[in-house]
């Protein structure tokens, strides 16, 4: 059995990550891989309830409460979905993972990075994604692209400076983990971004 790999997608809201995820899952399935598509916060019954709380724009919470809830959902997600799937050779495609906590809670909410690192270590030990695709767009473009079908959630109501800090934190992660995180220029057209995703993923597919 070829062991599966753990791939995560990251980016600002409006970067176009969800569009690419749908296509990528299909592409990987067409290569004969068993793909488990999941998301954070969420991915389990408990995680989805925590997601509802985390996105509820009528609630206020301390930034560290927010970080703890993100990692609580993640602990459950690893236990119930990610680890079992990888153990049976499936490929896991997650719409966001821990880089989002460093970007949104660390950058956006300014939670101390060393605290997030403790939570990361506690929650996932040595488990890290094999590959992360980071869809990079300037904040203004991301905002423009958000289709407001649903009301803005507790993150989407934030101001530009919050998202600037989130983007800066994501770019810091790209610099810190250049082997794992692949920055994709998501200002390009959907088709151009798709080609970049395909190039990044091809190196990972079994021959
Ligand atoms: P998102 O995938 O953007 O949901 P949707 O496409 O339905 O709007 O994720 C929801 C939000 O959660 C997003 O604004 C980023 C935030 N988030 C964090 O702040 N920290 C985290 O660790 C994760 C996983 C997500």
C-alpha cells in the first residue's frame, strides 16, 4: 500500500481556495487516489459545532479562547478523520489547518506565537502536512472577490488591518517552511492558478 499524503490549502478569504479545492479533489481521484476532503474548523460533528461558535458574529471571545477552540476542533479532527485516513493509505485534502491558526490567531488577533506553538505541539505532535498550497492575494483583491451570499462571519467582519496582519503572517510561514508551503500567486486567472496547483501536486503523486 502506498501511504497517503496530507495536503492543506490556505489563504485569505476570497483567495479562490475553495474553487481550486473542488477541482483538485477531482483531479486526484482521477489519478486513482482515495481522497478524503475535509475542512477546518470542522470536519467532525463536534468540530462543526465548534465552527458554528467560532464563526458566530454575535459572539465575542478572548483571542486565546478562539485559539483554544480552533485547536480543540483540530485535536478531534486529527483523531477522527485525518489520522485514520492516512493510516489506511487515503490522501487527505484539508481546507485549512494549523497555518491558519498562526495567520489568523497569531497575526490577526496577535496571540503570542510561542503559545500557539505549545498548542500545536500538544495537539498534533510531529504530524505536519506533507504539502501546503498557500493562495496568496493582496487583501483588497480578496475582499473584492468575496461573494456576499451569506452574511459576513466573525472573521469576515474584520477590518483591512486585521487581514493585512493575517497575510503577513502567512507570508512569514512561507519563508519559514519553504519546503512544505508552496505560495501560489492567486491574483492570476482561475485557469492559471489551476496550472500552478497541478504543477505543485504532480511532484507528490505516486508514479
Ligand atoms: P473558511 O474556510 O474561509 O470558511 P468559508 O469559506 O466558509 O468562509 O474558514 C472559516 C474561517 O476560519 C476563516 O475566516 C479563517 C478562520 N480560521 C482561523 O481563524 N483559524 C484557524 O485555525 C482556522 C482553521 C480557520
